[in-house]
C-alpha cells in the first residue's frame, strides 16, 4: 500500500512537471501562461533530455515572445544549480547561449553574455573585447562590457581599460574601467592618484580606495591617514579612510598616533554628517577610550 | 557569600551565549563567608536590557523552563547543575544584554551576562546588529585573503557536485553556513548569520549600509562607513548584482514559505525546493549570485542560504523530521552520489580528495564551537538533521531561528 502511494506521488509530480513543460512549449498558449508554467517548475527542464532541448529551443528561437525566452533562460539558470542532472545538457546549453549572445534583444544579450562570462567563456570574452575596440561590433554598452570582462581579466582588457580611464565615453565606463584595473598589479599608481584627487567623482575615489587596498594595502593605510588629517577633504572619503584604518590597520600604531586621533576627534563633531560622526566615535572608543 | 555561574559549563567569555535549546550550566559557592549552614538556598532570575533577550531556567534535563529557579548549593564549593535557554520570541540584540542573577534572600551573590544569540530576519535587524554583522563579514573576507577564500573555493568546480543536485543539498549547505557563522563568531561572538526571506519584501537589506544598492548595470555601491566597500573576491573588489525585480517588493518567482512547507511531508518531496524557491531566488538577479560558479562572491548568497536552511528547519519542525533513522526525514539512497547519503562524511570538512571526491578539500575541518561539540569537526550527513538536539541533546549544533520554535 505504502509502495503504491509512493509511486502514485512520484507519478503525480512527473505529471505536474510534464504539464508545466507542455504549457511552456505550447505556442497556442499566451505568453503569460507560458511564463507562469516555466517559472512554476524550473527543475522540470532537467527531468529529461527532451525537456532540456525543448527549453533550449524556446530560448534560441527569435520568433518566440521575449518574455517567454527570458523565462526559459531563468529556468535553465535555476536548473543549472542542480549540477549533476544538468551536466549532460551543459554543452548544448553553452552552445545555445553563444548563439543568443548576438540576439537582437539587448536585455537577453546582456543576460546571456553575463552567464557566459561568469563561466569565463572565451567566445564571449572575444566578442566583448572586439566591441570595446570597435564600437560598431559592440553587443553591449562599453561600461557593461568592462563589467563583464572583469570576471576573467586578461592583459588585452587592461590595455583597453587604461585607454578608457584616460578618455572615458561616460562616467559609468570610467568607473567600470577602474574596477577592472583593480586586479592589475601595475595599476596601483593610478588608484593612488584617483584617491587623492578631490576633483574626481567620489564614487571613483571610493573604488580607488578598495582597489589600492587590494593591490598595495600599506599604501592605502598611508593615504587614508593623510586624508583623515586633511580637514578640507570630503566627509564620505574621510569615512572610507577611517573604515580602512579601523578594519585593516595596525591597532597598536593607530592607538599611538596622536595626530590622527586628534583629527578623528575633530571629525567626530562639528559639521560632520551624523552617520560619519558615529563611525568616528566608534574609532575613538576603540583606539582612544 | 559569593557564587560562580558557568554558562554552557564554562566561564569562557565566548561561551556566554544561548539559543532556544537548553544550555547545560553549573553554579558553585566560591566564598562561603556568611553562610548559615552546610547548604545555601540560591534563587536564579534574570534581568534584560532594553530590546534585550530573556532566558528561563530548569533544574533537570526535562520539564518546562521558568523565569526563576531555586537551587540548594553546598557551601563546600561542589557544583550544582541547571539548564538555561532563551525564551522563544525574545532574542537578544547585544552581547550580554541578559543578566542572570543569583540571590540569597535579597542579596545578589553572583551574576553572569549572556546573550540569546539567534539567527534573525535580515530585513528587521537593529542597526547595531547589522553593523556588527557587516564588519565581521568584511573582516572575514579581509580583502580576499582571509578564511573567506576557503568558503569561495568550496562552492566551485567539482565541489558543486558535493553540494548540489541530490539529497545532500540541504545537509551540505547547513554545514557550510554553520562553518561560516562560527568563523564570523570567532571575529565577533555577538554575530549570528541573518537570513533573507526571499518570499517577502526586504528593502532594508538592499541599502548602502547593508548589502548595498545596485545601479542599472548591476554594480553594487556601499555606504562610505560600510566595511563591505572593501569586499574582494577572485582578485576583484566589489559585487555585481542586478535585481530582476523591484527591490521594494519580493522577487516574483520563488514560491512562498507556505507553498515550500507544503511541498510534501517526506524529505524526497521537500528537497525539490532546490529548484524553486532556491534556484528561483538565485536567478532573481543577474550578477554573481545568479551562477553556481560565482554565487559565493556575493555576500547576499549566505543570507539566501540561511533562509533555505530556515525553511528546512521549519519543515522539520512541522513534520517532526529530525531523526535520521526515520525514512521520511531523509531519502537515503545507496545509488545517490557520494556525499549525498546518510552515512557519508561531508566534503571538504572530511579532508577527502580524489576518486569520487573533488581533487582538493579547501578549508580544513569545521570551525569548532566553544559552546557545543556537535556536529564534530568532520561531520556526516546524518549529523546535520537533529541540529537543535530534539532527538538527542548532544546533537545540538548551537544555532536557532527567531521564528522556528522547538
């Protein structure tokens, strides 16, 4: 009896997944119905090779509604977390993603290139680099290409990123170029300059602090101290500097640094924004109780 | 007269933490001056700070917990055992915000400060709790050089087959986040891993002071006083996370908590939650968290998995599924891949490499706890079911959830 019940339940689940796949691939259903069916059972796509192939066909078919294709992509991504079951179809999945990487729909293109780059796909990397060198070939805006290239940085990308930092097409592109260069050991001087440049966008100065700490932690500690001693610098950059010292600095040296403690004391009062006053007080309670 | 209170049978400052599970404690007279006879009657009670936790007491291994407990202590210094536990619904917000007091008459003769340390909903954390958590996490990450690298390397390549796609998915991730939480507690013992309830709106999580704010590209920015601004993984600073939903609400695809708990009363049915809500929660975003190979590069990943574990804990409670010997608690199948059967040890904490296991085992053994011995340094799948010590008190792994009462 128990065995019969178990078999019945298993069959019911199969039927449920089967029904979802049936609706998902039925072009006579509305896009809304098909999206709902796909999202209801994302693992259905790995229950058989046939289902996987059907979902890949939906994803790759430019005649299908874009909402259905995006849902198919999301279901395939969710199913890819079931590593063992997904493995047999992975080759076809990657082949479809590469095909869709040049799709007319920009949102789909962007998502697919992101998936490929997170798996360090050479095809996607070449396409993105080609687009940065020749905008006529670009599949995504330069700032997005730089962000995606940062998943697997190679020397070619560093060269392009340096050029963009010097002559950025827009603020976002410069920011993403800086983020990409944060893995380049030779870029520490660039970040030192950006961090100390009060005319630079403060978001870029914040990135420069993180990058400098990554590439040359000692140098960031030096610069952070200088910024905190400089009352004319911005509150937010001084707060970033304070956090860098408190989180990663030499506790003993910080406790003995009277000039720094005096400056932080000043930062903890006056016209400093309230949230940063609190950060300064926490620093003082740790190093100058 | 003076007494000494030993919480979790210890005076170690890092052991002064309790959950909803009973903590074994001891009390003994350390200075008998003023005692009237060979024994003294001592009354235990507790006081709570504002927004503080609350505890109860009992003398033995069974029975209800009460707000007070009177014990008879030999003045010769012999220890007397008792138990304390957090009062469900009243967790702490700060370390030591509950004071256990021992009194003879009206005279206080001893005290111990404790914390009812519980995993909470990240969206409703107090600012102080949130700030301590992100500071500890940033310290653990330590610019990509810290112990965090091990956690990143566990969830990549061949390691994914140990963690995903079969029955061991839930036990493996329970061990994984417990290991991470214990490492965070080694940095700041007042921290518990919070969870992201992905079936509810959680706007407070996606703020600059916490997990950061994503722009249209998916680049996450953090507040200048948030230490996560220095987050680094795989040689790159920063986090990429592009929500595919309005962060003022919940993502549309993950099924609700009620639907998840209704997946079935057998583990084989419940574990389909690996697809939805788990997989659907991951793919509610673009960026790191949406791909298996990069998901741990986003700190939000651990809050997501804490919620997956909370759902399992809640399902276990709802269906009494703590006993590994009960088939409905875990669908043990000899045909399952190695690492996904009850009697299998869990990689990488077992240190096994090669053959059916991945070629490397990053991170060494599970981080030890100063409070509990379970699940051991190299746990097995079967050790991760009775996390609260429902079947055996010795199985208690030392964590609990705010809304999962046991």
